[in-house]
C-alpha cells in the first residue's frame, strides 16, 4: 500500500509551537501506531531554542483517510522528498522505535544528497544490522495478541485498550506499521557521517543494551549511548530529560 506521495510538506510535518528565527531543526519520527502529537511535549520544551517538527505518517489523526505506508524505505523516500523542499536549516533527527528505523533511512538519503544531519538520535530500537531469532510476526497475529503486546509495552492507555470502537480504529494502522517494521531488510551501504546517539530504557524488551550499542557500527561520526530507567516507552516519563540532552548539544547558537 502506498501513501499520498503528492502531498505537500505541510501534510507530513506538524509544528505545535512558533519556531525561532535561528537555531537548528529537530525532526521527530513516531513509533508504530504513533502520531505527530506524541512529540507535543518535546516541542514545548525545545521550541525556544530550535524548530521542532514531528512527522505525521499517513493513516492517523488528520491523515486518517490516507492508507498507511507499509514499507520503511518507501516511507523514508517520501519524507526525504518533502525535507528537500523545506527551508534550509541544520537538522537533527530523532526517532523512537519504528521512528528510529525511519529516521536512519532518512539520514542515509539526506547524506546521499549531500545534506549531512547534525545528528541522529535513535531511541528504543536495536541497530538495523542486528538480527533476532525468528518468531511469528506481530502483523500476522490476531487482534488479541496485538492487544496483549500493547499491554506488555505499557505505551497505550488502558482506556483505549478496553474500548472496542477505539481499538477498531487503531489496530489496522498499528498492524500496518508492524508489517513495515517486520518486513524491513537492512541493506548494507556507506556508513553515516553524522553522530549517532542511541537511547534506551533499562527494561526494554524490544532492545537490549548490546543491540543498541551496535548502532556504533553504523557511523564514522561518533557514537554515544544513553540509558534511562524504564521500559520501551521510557520516553513517556523522560521527555524533559531527553530534550535536555538534545538542547545541550544542539541549541540555538551551537554548531
């Protein structure tokens, strides 16, 4: 299934606060089933020192009538196409879980174009080159299994999980996102030249410390690992702290 490839940048990027005249741009990529609004708090913390824009994938919120994109590389192609037309600014990429994969592929494309990002922040996701033992893909499991997985990851409000109408709305999109993640195949290529900062929760079942450390092998530009208390969605309660890490390194006036 394809997304709306003819949409404008306004259809892909959401800004929740006024952007400063100067400073870098932070592009935020949501997790599977997530939307741009997940980064509202990040924007609130950082918007005085940098432009914060969150990607809105097709199939959710105000783009809910558009079919989801079920291929990570195609999604990266579409987003990169829009970023090429954006106002030139030094750019930092931040992605959580599925978003880290999309951000990585976008970074590869930007560098191929000669637009070196300031950094890639890869949160809650093992390195693309790591491989786990095969298991039944989530996108092929029934709804009950997916709901059980959501409960285990503690990233979805229980009120939503107990509301059949809301579940009927979010499960098809989530299943499409799982399909995109689980059918993604890492293709070796030139290493990134921008630094990579990997972030992970201490109790994340989706990404071990060793798997996250492997991001170091994907760049020649330097690597940093940050570990936070929490699980896969540690970011829910650590947004201010993570924003502080970004701000300290890439706030307005810092190159």
